[in-house]
């Protein structure tokens, strides 16, 4: 992913985290504090504050999701994957952790895992537009990879390069989930 793409994804993740936190008015100060620390780039402090909160309310999916967002922004991808995976296991009805997992997997070029996560997100909420769009992007990336493999296996193949070029027209840079 390019720096611009990573930044765009980070902003979407932050917006999503904010949207998830709206119903939690009773704990707004804790969420607001973590969000403020996150926006200020104080990741260690944001994680400490989130962990402190989670110690008292370990089943709170919203703060745990926010913790995953902080881990993502802090470059702690493996930790974020663990956090989002645990959320999907404990709260399979929530599509957002699946979507965020897919973004992390796609960033590591693990497109089959990204596809599986996005398919789970769409099963959890068929109307989740971002997950549906991201799934299309991942399918396009997988298609481009298959066309390239077909061309490599059969250099005389003339249809695979044309199809790959069509995918490149849709995504001048590598498609990256949001």
C-alpha cells in the first residue's frame, strides 16, 4: 500500500471507530480520551488507556475495537490482527472487525485471508457497503494475480493480458481495501 492509501485507510478506520462509539454515551470520556490520544499520535498512551478500560470491562467490543485501531495506527499489525480476530470469534455478528482484519491482511498481500474476512463481514451485514466494496477490490486483485499466472504459464495466451489490463484500468495502482 502506498502512504496515501495507508493514510486514507487510517482515516476511514478512525471514522468507523468513532461511529461505533456513538451509542456508548455512558463511557464517552474513556472513548474520547483514547480517540484523542490516537489522533495525537500518542499510541502508547492510547493503548494503556484502552487496556486500563478493558481490564474493568473485558467484554466491551467497542473499546477492544478501538484498541485494534490504535494497534493498527501504531504499526503493531500482528497485535491488531490478534485483537480483531478475537473480536470476530467472540462477536461474529459484528462486521467491522472482519473488515479491519481484511485491510490488515491485504496490506500483507494475504488476499485469500482478506477475501475470507470480507465474506464473513458481508454475511454478518449484507448492507455493509465498505465491506462489499473492499470485497470487490480483493476479488479484482485476485483476478489480476490469476491473469498474470495464466500469462506466465502460457506466454502465447492473448486473453489473459487483455483482462489484466482491464483490471489495471479500474485500479491504476494496486487495489487496496478501505
